[in-house]
C-alpha cells in the first residue's frame, strides 16, 4: 500500500478498512471514497488550498458522515439504508452500487456537513469535530474543491473499474465520462441549495427539512436500483461482463491503497 501522509491518514485508513472488511458490494463506495480522500490529502500536501487545515477538517467531517453510522456514532438515514439493503444483490451493476453511495453522500450528507461546519447547530449524534463557525460563503471554496477532486479522480477510477467491468470503457468512449461530470455538477449544485435551505431554517424546521431530504434521496436510491424499461431490460448484459467476486472489485477500486 502507498504511504499515507498524517493529516488525513487515519481517515483514509478507516475508509480502507471499511472497504476491505466488506464481503459484498458494500466495499465498493468505501474503496472509491478512500481514493478520493487520498487525492485530497495529496492536494493539501501540495499546498493547493489556501487553508489546508480547514480543508482537512472539512474532509474529516464529511467522511465521518459516512463511517459514523457504521460505528454507531451517527444515526443511519434511510437513504444509506437503501444502499446497504442491496449491497448483496449480485444483479446490480458495480456502477449502480457506486451511484447509490454517491447519491446518499453528496445529496444527503454533504449539505448537512456544510451546515454543521458553519456552526448552525450540531445534529444529534454528531462527531466532536469543532465547527468552523462561519458563513456558508466561507465554506463554498471547500465545498467546490471536494467535488472538483472527486471529478479529477474519475479517470483513474474508471480505468481501474474497466478492469472488472469492461463495458465501462465503451461507455466512456461514447461520452459516459462527460455525463458523469455533468451529473456530479448538478448534484453539487443541488447539495449547495439544500445547504442554504437548511442553514436558513430554525432547529424545528431543519429537522423536518432533513427528514424530507432523506426521503427524496431515498426515492432516488430506489430509482437507481430499479430503473424503468427499457434500461432495466438491458442491464443483465453488462452485468454478465463484470467480475463477480466483490472482494476483487473492491481491491481494484482501491488502486494503490489495496
């Protein structure tokens, strides 16, 4: 495994451990997430952020919204439960499992991370990471940077994904990578809009808004797992071309962190 620098080292190791502990598709998103966090670490070490310590805090808090429910320090929202419930479903494409994780973490978790770090109130079961106690505008550069790094990591992840799901190379050649970036940009904009609404709301309204956000993201999760025809008719074809051992897929997605 490659050397992990100290500032985000424990977070990367925790994500890596979650990935390697899984014996089903539950390790796929954790593996990809470890890669992205490792890229954030490298960018901090290279001085690409104006405030590296603040970015590290953002990345740690964001990751805690993923690993926290797995350690019992945060409640498990329904959108993540929808992803976990199908982690052993071998009929789903590898990409579908990754999209389920991205859907929950970007659309549900990310806006709440922004609100939490802006000091607009700690939710029940939140981690002890201190808030940045600033405005949303102060956090926008970190918010955009996290998403930009996710997009920048996409080519190498797609390359490794192609080794266990060869059909993805054809999809990329047909413009699938551009579609991914466009979808990620839209999800980022929607997440920021959700953060703005949550930040403006009072405590009681915020709880109701969070519940509604979880419901909507859960609906998206079900659409990912059960797409309508004719897409649903075609999915068995690329699935037949994929690696069937989830542990091998996870290690491939981990790349140099395996």
